[in-house]
């Protein structure tokens, strides 16, 4: 009974940490990526099909999850922000259970707290509702189940591990990295070749179940081509558009600028190597080797992106946190108690908590304007004037196309986009966009005739004429278009010239209104 009470108080404390660190997100206006996920999730809740009814290039589980939540709870970003606190909490519990298989209670507790501080830290994820955040939990569960199998050799655990590995992948493509250390460990198990084949089969059988169900869903909804085209083909071309240095971008990431987690993990790796070289026998050695392999594959798949946004590095937080457990275990076992307390206290002071406070303070300074939208209260920055204009000049039945990447405005204002291309960028990828894509976009606009088209990225001049068309096409060249593809956009521009007129300006954004 006493043990249950201790665990209850511990988990309550962890949840309070998460809640305090995420409290300000309940009013945070969604960022661009999150806005797309929320908007498509809203469509899913209305029985629409991702990719077929709205274009995006992320795997489908983020839309299904948002859609499920919006079936039962308000279609507001606060729903996702609050739910994410529980998602992070469950991830922290599984981290605790995973580490407890190899380390004592003190080490387990400290590592769980470090993970929680970093994983709930908005300085790294940048916004709620990001695919990187949701990808982490199934990856941790997959590792947890694998090591239960590793220690007990119960085949059903390996089967379940495969299921959660696939779930991680279908939240974010780089989640596939979890598969490789598992396969390597299975390969080097001291068992017969026949047993290895059986274990490989069981893991992949589990992995293929989510794959089969997702493919079946899109086949039944006549959207398989859209799914494969957007999630796989587009991403293969997308990562080739830019060639940035991974090392340069990693050193400019917040994970590197707040390097205490990275430092702890590096020391954990050094201690692990020391134990391997000097053949020390410790319970955590296989676990440490597994994490090292996972970290290598995480870095590899992250390096393929060529973009390296700050939130991409959230994927590294679990493996780096778990490697830090080796350092904590070493400190607790090899130093006097008061020295251990001082060292560990400094680690936590320098870790995620302080940077999250910094993020929250900057958030309050930048986002001073509160605005009520459909009974929801948001803090906004540069969006304030645009949102205010939309609420004062349109009604909820009006369709608005935001020429740019502002799908989040469609979501929060509840103004439907007239096109499946809720943001314009896939049409600006010269290696991906085809005449068929432009025709779909043109037909969406001509058939649905949005009440307003708002130019969010400055492609149009003061009025819509041939000069505007020339300016637009010159902008396209900066995205790598060849001499043929821009011609397809002429029909779109001519349609806007003919059917719309410059109605208003909101800061630098231009508003075009449908002619009567």
C-alpha cells in the first residue's frame, strides 16, 4: 500500500510539472504545421478523407487522432493542447517503467524527470500538436515491450512491439528508426537460426498490421494513390530541394544551445564504452548499446531531411534522456550523497525548466493581443489584425482562400478553404507539381468561388493584372520551376484577374473580393 502511494504521488508530481510547463499553450495560437493538422483533423471528424479532400504530406495518424478528439470534444486548438499534456504524461510513465528494468529507483526517478522536463518543453517542440511529439510515445512503448521480450522471451511482446513501431512510423516517417536497433538485436540473439526467423516474422507481422489497416482504409475510400503520392513521393522530392549542413543546423538547434541533455548523454555513452572495453558486467549494458544504435539511426534519418527545423530534434529526446540514466547511475554510486545532490541539482537547473520559462516569457511579450474566436480565447502576434478583419468582415459560411501557408486561419476562424490545396507550397515544388495538380487547384477555385482570396506571401501587386502575373511567375523561379510549369498557373491568375478585385489591405496582406 505504501509503495502504491509513493508511485501515485510521484506520477501526480510529474503530471503537475507537465501541466505547469504547458499551461500557456492552452491559449497559444497554432503555428503553421499544427494549423494544417487541426484543419484536416476537423475534416476527418466530418467524415472527409485525408489526402483526397485536403492535401498534406505527413503520415495519417496525426489527422486520425485529431479527428477522433474532435468527434467528442470541441473543435478548438485548446482540445489538442490539453490532450497533449496527457500524451506526454503517459510517455513519462513508460520511460519510468522502461528504465526501472535496468536501474534502481533513484536513477529511474531522475531520468524520468529529465525526460519530462525536456519533452514537455515548448522551446524544443515549438508548438503543441506536432507529429514529432506524438511519434515519441509509441516508439517508447515499442522499446519497452521489446525489452520485456528480451528479458522474458514471450513472443506476444515482440508482436506488440512491432505494432507500436509501425504506429510511430505513421505519425512521422523518421519513426522508422526504431525498427533497426530491434532487428540488429534480434540478429545477434544467441539462439538458433530458425528461432531468429520466427522472431523476425513476429515483429514484422505486428508491424504490418497498422500498415494493412491504413492501406485498407485508403483503398476503401478510393484515396490510396493520394496517400502514397503525398506521403512518400512528395517527401522524397521535398528533401532534395534544399541542401543544408546537418552539423550546422544541429549546432543552431535549441537542443544544442541548451546542451545539458546532450552532455549527459555523451557522458553516459563514455561510461558505457568504458564498461564494454574493461568488460564490466552491468545489467544496463544491452540497454545502453540498444540506445546507442537507436541514436545513430535517429541522427541518420534526421539528416536526410535537409531542413532541420527545431522541432525535428524532439525525436532525439527519448534516446538522449535514457542514455543519461547511465550517467546518473554512475554519479549516485560513485560520489558522496551531498556531492550527488549538488551535481544533479545543477543538471536540472540548467536543463529544460529554465528554457521553458524563457519561452513562456517571450511568448507573453510577443503575443500581447488576446482575441476571442468562437468562444475560444487566443493570444496572437501578427495574426491579430487579420483575424479581427475576418471576424468583422465575413461570416462563418464564407469561403476564404489564404494564398500562402495559413491553413491555421481556416481552422480557428472556421472559414472553409475552397481547395484541397489549403496551402500553396506543394504547387511550388517544380519536381512534384504537374498539370493535373494545377487543374485540380484551378477547378477548386472556379467551382467553389471563395468570397475572398487573401495574398499572405506578397505574390500579387496592388491590383490583379498582367504585371501581377509577371511578378508571380518571377517569384516561382526562386522555387526552382522550369520554363514549362509556370504556364499552368496563368489560368489561375487570369481567373483571379477576371473574377476578383483588390478590396482591402491588412498590413502587408492583400484582400481580393469576388466580383458580383
